[in-house]
């Protein structure tokens, strides 16, 4: 097994362009790849989404094909050199992956060595399930179980509570603690513009900000950029 993943919290950060903050990691992940297969299923306007992503990847030196234009999406996965699953609504994304029967195909290709890049929703579906997404369930997938490339949960766009806020709803930390009341799977909550880089079983936190780790029976703790994610 030769898993190579890049899981990004957000495709954009304040003050920068699309994927600019992750460009060095993208080049490293897709070294030797000529064309990348893009999966735009998390957004409604898939043509517009693919156009934005294609412009960025071509400027970075890669060709890009969008799976939504493929006559046979499963064959597109099976023949891809690398794959990028973009952000948007996680429920819509996972529902489409189930509808097109792509989950096992993607898992098999990545476990065989195909580089996998995800951003936001695309990072969510790399974990065991989408139970720790921030999104609203605008559609109902057959299951919350995801691709399962990592045996953890991911929470992108993690926000720390503002001590000066008068908002009375649950904080992100409270919601993730609720998840652990019913589930015993660690959660890696990655702030913007953090990202996880995976080489086989080695998971390292990259980017300019840290992450917060949630485990059942423990208080959440901080992970600094450059640290390994170990359980």
C-alpha cells in the first residue's frame, strides 16, 4: 500500500487566490502526474466549478479532466493519474459518489498509489464518515460512511470560540464533543489554512495554523504545524 493524500481545510484563505496557500504541497503530491481528475459533485454548478479549478491547475502545470463530463465516471477513476475532490456541500458530494458507485473504486485506486487531494468536503469524505461535517444535509445519502482512506474523522474550517461573542448556540468544540458522546473515533479539526499530508500511515499537519484533536474521554488538545498526527 502506498497511500498519498493531501487533505486541505479550505481551498481559499483570506487575502489569497484559489489554492495558492497549498501550491507547494500540491506540486509535491502530484509530482510525476500529467493530468488530474477533478470531482466537482459538491457544488451545483459543476461546469463553472471545473472551469475555476482547470485554470488553477493548468497555471500550475497540470492538465485537468472533470469527472462530470466523463461518459463512464468509474472508468475515469480507474484510469486517472491523480484525483482532486473539491469542496462544497458534503452531503451532496457523498450522495453522488454513492449514486455513481464510485466509493470503492476511489478507495482501491488510492490504496494502490494514486495521489488523492481533497479540500473541505473532499477532505471530509476521506475519513470514515461525514458525521463531523459542518454542512447542512440538503440531500440524504444512503449512508454517512465515506471513503475511509483514514480511520479518523475530519472537521475542516475549524473555528475557535470567540470569548467576546454573545452568540448562545453551540460552539464547534461543543458539537464535536457531542459527536464523541455517541462515537469513539478521533476527530482532527483543521483550521484554515491547515492541511494534512499523508504518506502511507504517516499523517503530518502542514500549513500556517494548527489543529485541534478530539478524543473520547480526553480534553481536546492542540497540534502545531509540522507535528505528526498519532493516536
